């Protein structure tokens, strides 16, 4: 009888662990977009810190981070495939408008891509005023997208 209890406890424990893991591990697209947004945020925060400091900007360092942001832009949409039943358990900040207004979401991504390319041009120019102004435009493109398409 003891052995049956042990076997039952082991089976129940294994089932609960499997269910728990299935519910907590987001699908690959969610992991991809969260990772991409984290890397973009890292680079964007470094640029923001530089812009907020007084004094001349380091054009070489600024260009490095601007180029990264511009390179990541075209990859964003890959992280937002139409949800499937498999992905419904994932808790994310992605608002449903991403899929219900796909054209609007694409327009915001296109705006970000255009502004981030201009940020690279501004960085390569070495003109502090131009770099600071374009950073703000990229920031605005992120904010307007998040305001509309990121869940609260």
C-alpha cells in the first residue's frame, strides 16, 4: 500500500510540474519580442543617458547604439505573429489592437524604422544638436506606439 501512495504522489507531482511549466513558459514569439525589446531598451537607455548629460556627445558611442536600434526595427514585427491557442496563456504587455489594427501597428513600426535610420545619420554627422533632436523623435515614435498598442 505504501508503494502505491508513493507512485501516486510521484505521478501527481510530475503532472503538476508539467502543467506549471506549460503555463509559465511563453511561446517562442513572445520570448523573441521580449528579448528584442529588452535589447532595444538597453541601447535606447544608454542613448538617453548621454542625451541628458551636459557636454558633448561621444559620436562614436552614439552611432554604435543608434545603428543597433536601426537594425532591430525591421525585426520587430516577427515577434508579433497572430496569436494561436498555444500562445493564449502567455501574459504580455502586447495589446489586442496590435492584431485588430495591424495596419496601424505596421505604420508605427515603419515610423520607428524611418526615425531610427535618421538617428544613425544624425549620429554619423557628429552634430550634438541634431543627435539630441533626433533621439527625441525616436523616443516619440516609441511612446506613441506604446500608448496605442501596449496594454496597461
